[in-house]
């Protein structure tokens, strides 16, 4: 029994040793695979002085950070003379990578700014601009090599900016705006469209304040000076270097056209007013004709009452037969004189029926 028990103990110990060896082999294989994977990056880091160890490379892969991106970015920074004192550390690079930033682009932009020696760009500002969605490398390049913007823009669908001087002559202007990126206002600053709109507004205002178009044609630089003095690059991502007038063409005589249109409109208004007065006069004439006919009707009615009054006078004895004959003689004498004078009752009736005024 002691022999069997000893054999059992030896068997259990063998299994423990075998399992331990298997675990060690698996760990060794994992370490060997990692060593094979990161050995080249580790050698590059050591030989260039990037300061990223093998354990750092392994922990990067565990945190789902691409070690080759961090190592190569760190190597670029170190080779350009940008060490940890500038804020470009391994942890800072990893943090920017995990935030979704473009680490190599940021390092290239900082290196370009450092080489240019005219741009103050630190790692914190560069990462902020990159995370804001702006192309930091393009911004640095625009700061070193100014960019030319056409005004009006190519996508506006217009060939020129149209403005009118005080004498009414239209001028068609094309301008070129040279800008340099303003890195400190790149976050939240207005883009090229705002620059184009402001420059166009300034050009139109400058031409509109000129007394004649000849003054603008003689001195096109007065437009540039007037626009530059307005500070159009305020709160934008660019600083305006210069505004150059590329072309000026004379357009239409807008003032004469507006005056002609105004005269035509005044003529139509006067014509309408005259037509209104004519219609009122015609209406008044028709009203007077109606009143004349009404008065004539009253006269005929009154004349019809005369024979009745005479008959009533005969019946009441107020009028004798001799009085009546004397009255008829007076009427006949009056009609004869009127007929000789041409203003008789019959002629008056004929002129009235013909439309002539009664005298």
C-alpha cells in the first residue's frame, strides 16, 4: 500500500509539472509573439531615443492603441528636436489618439511650424485645432505660404462684383484677396466664405462712395485701401495680407435707366390722374344735362298751368275778354320782335334741342 501511495503521489506531481510546463510554454509563446511583433518598433525607439519601452508597446496594444502610429510620431518629434519638454510625450500622444485625433498630422504640423520659426504653435493648440475638425497641417502651410482667394468666389456663379458710383455708372470688379491663416482664431473663426462676403461688401461700399466712376478707374488702389481699413478679417480664421483689384470693367448707366424708369412711372401717374379728372368732368357734364332736362320739364309743366289759370280768371271775372286780347297782342308783338332779333322762343328751343347753350 505504501508503494501504491508513493506511485500516486509521483503521478500527481508529474501532472503538476506537466501543466506548469504547458503554461510556461504558452506564456513564452505569447511573449515571443509580442517580442516578434514589437521588436522592430522597440529597436527603432531605442536607436532614435524616442523613449518608448517594450512594456509600453504591449500596454498600448492592450488599450487598443496602434503602437506603430505612436512610435513613428514620437520618432518624428524627437528627430525634429521636439522632446518631452514641448509637451509631446507618449501619454499625450496616446490620449490624442484615443480622442480620435490624427497624431501624425499634428506632429507634422508642429514640425513645419517649428522649422518656419515665424509661427508659435504648441502641442496643446495643435491638438485642439485637429480635434475641432480643421486640417492643422494645411493651416500651418497657409500661414507660411499665403493663400489667394478669388472674389467673387468660383462657386458663386457670378463673374464679377457689380457696384454703382454716385454718377450712376456701373462698374464690374474682380479682386484677389491674399490671406494667411490665423492659428489662434482657427477654432471658432469664420471661413473663406465670410472673407469673400466681407470683401465684396467693402468693394461695393467703396465704389458707391466715389463721386464718379472715373475716380475709381484712375485709382483702383483706393478700393483696396478703403477695404483694408475696415478690418474685415476680424473674428475669422485668416489674416488679410492684401487685396488686389484684378480687373475693372464699365457696365451700364444704371442712374440714367433709373431716371428713365422714374419718368415713365411719373408719366403713367399723371396720365391716370388726367384720365380721372376727365371722367369726373364727363360725369359732371352728364349731371348738368340731367338738371337742364329736369328744369325744362318743370318749365313745360308750369306753362301747362297758364291756360288753366286764364280759364279760371275768366270764370271768376278777374280777367275780361278785352284784357285777354290786349295780353295776346302784347305776346304777339313780343314774339315778332324776338323773331326779328333772332332770339325768339322758337329759335331758342331749336338751339336748346341742338345742344347749344341758352342765352
